[in-house]
């Protein structure tokens, strides 16, 4: 038998992260309503910064992203020294789990959570613990009951992906208060910018006051900079120090830093993205409600997508293929225990009108 380098046994149990599709089964390019990208694109200010960045391509970026961290701190009223930037928030989540968990440990999260979470646990040999939900939303009581002496982290995406549900500040605070001091609460706020300004889950404040809370955010969603891979995290000094020890050097590109800095200064674009999302999401949910007699229902969402349940004769897979025939990619989630559901990103007005027409036609209604 030929010898070859052998991986750690738990690595072989990992199934690679599956992104939203962008092509049909026959190879046709589809309009992506499968990856929760911003249909309005990027801030003009960010695009201008990207156009200028190639002239500096031969230079290494600031390894600590000082200017970007200062701008984040100024916008959110945080301490820049307690902010770290990464290659998307997923990179920072990976660093956090790697720093605190390993073989024999547990990483706890709600059953319907970001599909990256179990992969993060498997990568370090820890055990992912899928906790029962409360009508598809995270259950604080169930999460707390799942914590054992082996638990190192509790991961909470808020708003949640792929459901879109949201835990208010009182519930997030209750979750934190019930955790042992040596268990880290990670509040993943990837979709926070889509929330109404008064909807604050309190995660940033908890991260500022306590040594076992960290918050992560991204520029990939409302800021429309998914291609540049920029995220950030904030927490106590010792947690930020752990991430800085693990993250790659020069981990955020020069163009990414410049684009994110410019995007932070264009809050009008963020507000416009939020307003568009709220309006189009509301119209889409109303359209789905009108198809309730056919077994379709929309889970209330605070994110930039809606999860549609298919509980009648029309099945999710049938709708998936029909929507693809119309030129759109949406997300089917059997691998996450949602075989009769589709997650549909809120796109442009014409996109949502087309998807709605497809669903109406499938239900035998006038498009």
C-alpha cells in the first residue's frame, strides 16, 4: 500500500461549504437570488475607491487596517483597539472557534443556523451541537439547556440565516446571563444593517461590557462588497488578541480596506439598501400570503431574504426548477433539514415580480 500524508481523522468528516448556485443544471447563467447579495450593488463611493486601488497593487496593505478600524469605531461608538478586521466575518468566526475549541469540546448553536457553523467545529475536531428551535427561531432556553462542561462557544446569528428570525435585546441578554463565564457567546450580526434603526439586539453593548461576548459583522451584505471579503469583530481585549494571533498577516487587501472605508462614509447607500429591502420584502411576503390556500407561507424575516415553506401540492423542488427556468437561482435547503422550503434573496423589483409570477402560475393563479 502506497504511503501518503494522512489528515487528522476529523477533517475527513467535513463537507465543504456549499455557496448559493449561480447557474442552472444546463449551465445557463442565472440571476442570483441565492446568496443574499445586495441587489443595489455597491456604494458609488466604494466603487470609486476600488477604481483607485489598482495603482497601489504592488504594496502590502496595512496589516492592522488601522484607518478602517478607526472608521468602524467612530460609526458605532466603539474602541478601535478592540476591533479586528478579517477576510469576511467567516474568517473571524473561524479564528474564534479555533482559538477556543478543540477535540473533545462542543460548539453550540440553533438547529437552523448559518451552515458554516458545523464546519467551524469540525475543522478543530470539536463536536457541533444542533439545538432544537422554537418554531424555526433560536430558543434561548434550549440553547442554555444544551450547554455542558464541554461547551466552549455558543454561536448565535441574529438575524438568523437561513430563516430570517430575530432575537430581541432582552432575549440575547438572557442568553448571555445564563451562560457560564468561561463560555463565549458569539453574536453574528451579518444582517444587522438591514434592521430598522430601533432594532438593536444589544450585542455590541454586551461585547463592550463582558469578557465572554464577541460580535462579528460583514461588509458583504448591506454594504454590497461581497467580492472584497471584509468583515470585523469586536470584543474584550483578550478576545481580540486571540484573533490577532491566529489571523493571517495582511489578511484584508488594500482595495478591500479602501472600499470598506469609503462605504462606511456612505450611510445614505446603506439606508437606501435597507429601505429597498424592507419595501420589496413586504410586497413579496404579501404575495406569498395570498397563496396560502395552496400551502405556501413565508416565515417572518428581518434579513434580506425570505424563507418560503411549501406545505401543499406544490413542492419546493418543483418551484426551484420552475424559477430556474425563468432565469433565477434561489436556495433549496434539504441539507439543513428544510427540504420543503426555498430561501429567496430579496432582489430588484422586477426580479421579485418575476419570481412571484412563477409561483402564482405554479399555483394555478393568474400571474
